[in-house]
């Protein structure tokens, strides 16, 4: 139904253009710009009277053609992260699924206790992954028929992964949280990823947007001046970008090296950028 309505609207616009073109030809042939009774003979006025403002605009800017002055603008605002996100968990391997699950459960409980001790609230902890699956390995097997070496897939146990995603609001304590989780879970700990973000980016978005529009206007005026034309009104404006910024750092799983060093972990938040892009279309004034 919607497609039919759109098709009818497009047909109406096309018909209006055809009628307007015919009227224009007749007007040129008669060599006059107005009628005796004062009725406007200007093609734009005729289109407005016949098909409304949309029809006049359709003729002015063409049917989807790139007319006018098209210009982009970019803006950037920089801010300090106020939220850290850590993906960490435990991984256990045992001969049976039940044994592996038990080992992982004990390790994750110790990890959660450590997080609470480092002032991480329960609402800032979320289980993001949990799975139990068989673990296989390829082992060499010598077969005397033809005396060749082959590899066979052999079950070596069952693996359990339990991963938490936690929000850290005290960024100065990021390293301490990682160290505490490592000590709590021992060699079963897995530190997957650390990232930083800004919870409320609206002020930075507004700042970047203001800069992007100013950049667009500067470029539009420069283009019009260089081209020797007058910049008209803004008839189209769109925006992209402005999403929540995040910086990611991948950390290798601690595993067997959990207790090799007493040096505390240093985590640096740095800065984050919010980018906004705008595109505008201006009329070339006559």
C-alpha cells in the first residue's frame, strides 16, 4: 500500500513538471513574462500554484540531482574517561565436566569477593559468558599399515569458562582490581580486555556539533566566494558520528604467570575523542 502511495505521489510530481514545461514553452513563444490580468507567469510561481511548494522545489533543485553547494563539516571534542570496563573471568580444565565446573565456581566466587573488597558494587558486575565444553587435542599416532604417522583428535578433558564484565568507577583502582582478581583466582584467572568510556557524552557531542557546523559554514562561504556566486539559504542538513567513545586494550590471559611478579599493574585511561560530521546543502542565490 505504501509503495502504491509513493508511486502515485511521484507520478503527480512528474505530471506537474510536464505541465509546467509546456506552460514555459508557451510563455517563451508569446514573449511575455506575465499575463494581462496579473496572473504570474513565472515558472516557479506556476508550479507553486499548480502543485504546491514541493513541486516548485522539485524543479528548483532537480529530481535528485546534485544542485547547489554541498559541503561537509567536522568537529571534535576531547574529554577524560570516567568509567572503566574490565572483562575478566576464570577457566578450569578437568577430567569431568562436574569437576571442571566445581573448580571454576570456587575460583569465580573468590574473584567476586575480591571485586567487592575493591569497592565494585554488585550492580556493576555482570556475567557475560558461561560455557562448558569438551576439550580436544591432536595427538600423533603411528599406524604400522604403511608405517605412517597420523594425528587423531583425542578428548583431554572438559573446560569451563565463566566471564564477568565489570564497571569500574574509580579509575585509579583499575590496576588494584586486576591484581586482586589475579590473586583470588590464581592460575585459573583470565583477564581478557580493558576499556574506557564516558558515561554522559552529551556535553562533548554538543561541543563537537558546534565545531562541525562552524566548519561547514566556513567551507560553504569560502567555496561560494571562490566560485564567484552568492551563498543562499541552507536547505538540507544531516549529522553522523557522535557515538559513545571507547578505547580498548587487550591483555593476555594471566594463566600460569599469575604470581611471578609483585609489581602492581599500571593502567592508564588517557583521553577520548567525540567526533561529529555534518553535511549541508546550500542554494546558489541569484
